[in-house]
């Protein structure tokens, strides 16, 4: 890390849900004073209170204006050097607060690129990056022309929901028109069809690249392959798995290159990113699916740390504190081992995994009605063997399935 004085640094974090405890701890370990703006629903969560100078609870349904006001009140007491969103739903809100308080960091226009699936596709495509064919649901003629030009199946996606939430696969044009009609019948304006897009369904293997960015460059990235596409896990249930991509393989090199080009094209200057890509089984081409300016969920941080020795939350915190002091962290040298996770909803409130005693297990998920194991090995084949075994055993011993909730109770 480039030398910089350990001048006093004040960091304000925003999190509508329980996320980023390692970020908060690392900021404090770096000597920063940390305050957290969160919602009343998280009051009982195990926040690292020993690392916080203040924990401020807002109403659960507080709008962006109240979050901005709360941040302004904190700045009244002392200067704020960094204001960081730890949770995806707060990315735009934190940007609005930074603009209001004239703080450094991503502005609201740039932050919306990382929240709006339509906007991120348009920007990536304009930069010459491959994206599946898509059309916004603005104009009937354009939608009809898209369906004539692009053969089914298609997927209809909300522009702002996280991961695979709200995504539906459609096989014929009549289903699309019915879906648009159902969306437009919804009461809330933000649930209507203009907040959705239609996209060509591309079958293939899905990958994710998780990064820490400093001064517009990826100082650390990890490439991983999902065992089953997230859309299938969300819609059908089953065990979620992901594991490291083989180092120095053509796939690994291409994924890191594509990810770096994407983040530069979308303008992420500093922070964490979770990007997803798909290798089309028909043409073998790698396509961009979506990206978020956050650390990936599903314990991806712990999995990547097992392989590389670097924790995304902690490295991101180091970048934020170093930047506030006028310094930088610089490129990180990862350990080159392999890791993976098997994760599932569980019938039991506290699943007993004591019968899973392989020496490669390095982390056990401790979360109500969830079961998960992270494994590490210098051998990728061993990681994949263990994940395949756990997927079968979890399905027998623990797995539960909860169908994804429909927005406002309307089934597309």
C-alpha cells in the first residue's frame, strides 16, 4: 500500500439490510471512525458494534430524502470523508446523499447504471461489449418487431430487482402480450411494464467475476462458475453452487478481461463489483448479463477469500480509507487455490452439518434455515467433486424450496 498518513477519517455507511460487517470492522481496524445508517428491522442483527462510533436506526420504509437528511445531520457534527452503500438497494440513495453533501464518489447518474438492467445493457452495448438482444417494453411496435426478429424463448426482467428476482421465461408472443397487460394492471407505477425489459434467452454456463476497483482499475478480481444458473435455482429450487474457474485457462483470461472492460465502460472508479456473464452454448460467445456495484451475495466473499486469501469486504474498506487519506492500496497478489460453496435453504432452523467432516471445509454458514459449506483445495477437481457430493446430500438431508414471491401477488 502506498504510504499515507493515518489522518482522522470519518466513514458513514448505509445498509437497509444486514450486510458488510467485515467492511465495518476493517474500516475501524484501519483507524477510521465509522457510523452506520440502517433500518429498525436490523436492530437485532449482529452488527460489529465494537467497531461503530454510532448506529442510527431509520424507519423501515424511510425514503431517500430521510436517508439524505440523516447523513446531513451526521455531517453537522463532524466532517464526512466517505459515504458508502453496503447494500444494493442503497446504491442510488447513497449517491444522492453524496451529491447533496458534496462528497467524493459515484454520483446518482452513474450509480443508476449499476441498478438499471436496461441502462447497463445499453452502455455495455455502446462500448462494443456483447449483450443478448433486448428491447425495453416502451413501444408495442418495437416489442413486436423484436419478437419477429429474435426467435423465442425470451426472458422478461425487472430493470431494478437484484439477481434473478422477478425474471420469467416466455415461449411465445401471446405470453409476452399477456405479461405486459398484467404488469400494466398493477397499482404501483414502478411495477408497470416500462420498468421491465424483454431479452433473448441465451442457454449456457453462467459465470461471475467479483472485483475491487481503485482509480478505475481492478486491483483484485476472482472468476467463478455457477454450478446451476441462478435463474434455475430461484425458479426451481435446489442447491446453489459456485467454484473458482481454472487459473490461466482461456476462460479465466477472457472473463477477467471482459470484466475489466465492462467496469471501465460503465465508469466504476472505486468500490466493489459483482458481474455476471454467460457462455452461449449455441455460438460459444461470452455475453454480459448484469453487474452490481456491491459485493456478491450467497457468501461469495467467503468463498473467494478461501481461494485467494483476500476478502472483498475488507479490501474494499482498505481502498475507501486509503483514498480518504490521499493514498492507495494498489494491485493485490492473490493466493492461487481453488474454492467453492454449496448453499441451500433448509427445512431445519439450525441444520446439523457435523456429519460433513471433509478436511477441505473451511467455512460453515451460520444462518437460520440455511445450510452451506465452503471448501478449499489446491485441486479444482477435488473442489468440484465435493460440491457435487454436497449438492446430492443437501437435497436429501436439508433442502427446502420456497417459490419466489410475485411482485404485488400477480403471476406473470
